[in-house]
């Protein structure tokens, strides 16, 4: 096979005097200059509206005169709906579990709030019996006990807090202990200690991941976030939803009509020193490095650019299987396991199919399945594949990897001389692959979805870079148009934003090319305004590929 495909998927009211005192405190806190420093007028208005809401709804929010608030974040939706996130203090001490979000409509009217906990805050004293130095010692001991290796150095910094997360509120020491082990890896642990009795309330790793790295096949030496497990490390990233990479042991799935009766294994990779792979195919961890790095970069692209927390938007990670089958010339996304699978290639046509843009492509199928769910046939199927090519390409550019620089070629790192072409697909002129369509026609829906995707890929390239000849990152492009007209690009960042909004807001399972034109125009209007240069450029680029 010579393409990347998608697998078959199978609360008491306050007394009047207390409320008045709370009102004064809250107004001073919420409207303090520090809270509004260097913000625009819209944010300042939002903060003022939210501060008024705190006063009016202090009882339901559990706010009293002993408490203070501090703005942590402000989000204003495009329709004007406002969300202000607060942290809470009690007698000037941070409150764990005291955070809450106030929601306002576009006119600044209170709509409600979400609170981390609803426990009433009352403490007899905020003077600890346990000293800070003793709390620090407890935390360092806990760090040493939790580390599988001897620590060469360790220190701790205690902070007095109010713990409202673990039952009845109590005074506690939150101590961050950090150190370094004999291999030079940083370790850290946060210990929560009762400030009256010295009993441990809770503890957790504050450095979930060691500073690992890996030698990849295609992207050079890359950073990896891993999870310590006993005396070794797992190729699992707690900072990205516990995404992990496992070894399929060259086994395959047993699936009939899209129902998998058994699956190839996915044994998570482990390593003793947190330095993974050799950069050669002879080391099975090398391909795993590429796959894990690809999922990391894809996660980061969607979060950094689009604010999407994970593929499904729920903060949960997917997983990878590498070394699937024997000489398997493919990679695929499978909704039923919410996972990516990569073959090793036959070594003649393809090498291991774990390149960065391939990972971005496959994981984008997951995004599509959770949003527009474009049907995987006809023109909708072509748009499904194009979505993965377009946004997978954006992942590659966003990664800014010096070894695998951004381009508009799909899968160029995995192809061997025996493939006969420099890449799987070419976004500037899709027909260079010998099968894909440059322009829309009434018969487009009859093509394989990997080839009918060409029209949207061509549109995206033209919209980003424009028509005509140019060289970018050492790669030569020469993009034609159906009528020979000149098209000016608006830059790939805007293209990614327009396509993502079109996908997640306007496209549906049955969207065809004419609908994609409408969806992207609506997206451009939302983002940049009707009649804007960006809006007009979207229209021109679609016309240039014969979609009207």
C-alpha cells in the first residue's frame, strides 16, 4: 500500500453585617490595580462585572470577610459570554480547593459559578503547631523514600495553606521538595502535612516526568516527558493525558467487518536511564521515540493554537503501537481503541511510518471523529483525509524541528527510493503523486479518498502560500490554479485556524466540497470579519481549485 489510511472504526446566607464586611473586602481585592494591570478595556470591564457579581452572590459562593480573591484567568467568548476564574485565600493563606469560576453573559450579568469545593471555611486559628522546618524535613524524607535511586541533593520549601480538598478545612503545610538523583535526573514531590498534628494528608509527584530524551529515526534527538516507575521509566506522558507508546511485537489485530476480536499487544516501552533509542531501526525504542514525540507535538499544536485539551478535548491521551505486523507498509488511526498504529515498512518502499507529519495526520483523524465526523467516502471522505493532511502539516510546522523542517509534503521522511516519488502527497500540486486531483470536478467523489483529498490540500497550500513558484525551507513549490489566476497567501497559521474552526463548528458528517467552501468562509468571517482580506482570500483560493 502506498498511502496513509484511516482504519475501519468500528451553601447558608450571610448575616447582614458579615455580608457588608465581605463586600468591602471583595471589592478591594477584585478591583485591585494588580488584577487589571496591562489589560485591555474589555478585560477591565469583565473584571468589574465579575467583582460586582462576587458582592451580590457572596453567600452562594461561600465568601466571607475572612476571605480574599485573586483573578487567575479571564476568558471572553466570541459571543461576549465571560468566564472569570478566581483563587481564594483565607486570612491571607491560599486555600486548596477554594478556586471557582464566575460565568457572566455578554451584558455582564451573573449566570452562575463552578466551585472546586463547597465546604464552608472556618478555622479556630491560622497559627501552626508544627514548625515549617519540621514540615520541610518530613517532605525531604518523603522524597528520599519515593525515589528509586539515592539523591545527591535535596531541598524543600514549606508554605502554610488551608486545605479544603480533604474533608473538613484544616491548616496545613504544603511543601515542595526537589532534588537530583545519581543519574542527574530531577525528582520532586509535594507533601501536604497537617500543621497541627504533623500527620501526612497527601503527597504527589511534583515532577511527574523526568527530563528524558530520545534519539529518533527522523527528528533527531528530542525531549520526552516520561513516567518514573520503580527503578525504571515508562514511555508515558502524564503531562499530556498519559499518552504512551507500546510495542506491538510485530503482531496484528484480528478484526472482522470492523469488529476486532483480538488486538496486537501494546506493551509500554521502559528504559533504565531515561535516554531512549539510538536513532537506528535496530533499536526498537527508536521508532517509539518518533511516535511518542509525534503525539507530544500534536497534543501541543492543538492546545497551543486551538485551545483543545487532547484529541477528544477531554484531557485524556491516546496511545501508540509501533512495530505492528511484519513489513507493514501503513499507519492508521482506530476510533475503537482511540489509538495510533504504525508499521515498520518493508524497508524498500517505506521505512517505519512514524514520521512527525504522519503522527499529526493520524491523530487528526481522532479530532475529526470527535467533531465533524466526516463520512469516510466520496467527497466527505476526501475532506476527512485532507483535514488530516492539512492539520498534520500544521503540526509539523508548529514543532519547528531543525531536523524535520516544516514543508507541504506528506510523509516525505518515510519514503524510500523504491517508492519512486519524494513524498506520499504534494499539497502545492497534488497531481504530482500520479493519482490525486488538483481541481474539483463532478466525478471527484468517485476517487479514492486519499486522492480526492488533493483539492482541499491544494486549496490549503494556495491559501497559505499563494500561487506560482517559490522555495520554502529548501523545498521548491510551483502551485497552479484552474484559470491561471494569481492567488496571494495569508500564511499557514491563519489557514490552520480557519480550517479548524470550519471543522469543529460548521462541517458535518455529510459536508462536501461546496459545503467546505461555505464552512471555511463562515470560519474566516468569525475570525477576521466578513469582507476581510482573509475572507476574500478563502473565496479566491476555492475558486482557484474550481470550487464555487
